[in-house]
C-alpha cells in the first residue's frame, strides 16, 4: 500500500505485481493505472458509487449509442 506521490521511489515494487488495486479516481490514480497497464498489470479501481472522480476525464452522465443518460456508477459497480 502506498500513495501515488511515492511512485517515483516505489515504481519497481509496483511493476513486480500481476494485479493491483487503485483507490480513488483522481489524476494521480490515473497516472498509476496508466503506468501499470502499460506493463500488463491487471488493475481494479475503487471509486465512490456516485461516479464522482476527475470531472475532466468523464462526465457523471453520458449518452452511449441508444442508451441515454448513463451513469458511470452503473459500470463501476459491476463485478467481473
């Protein structure tokens, strides 16, 4: 467990993992996700059910094809 601000000094530790859990949806969390994904790491992201997070990355509601006014909460609460 470590904060994203520790990434520069603990990156090798992260790169050795096959799967990680990233908590929150802020910019730093997305940086960690991007770096880990480039290395083929499986990532699970935990963010609040309201779908809140970095508003500049996605809106709380959006249209997708025939589906209107979808909430990101629908997708993030799905278990796989």
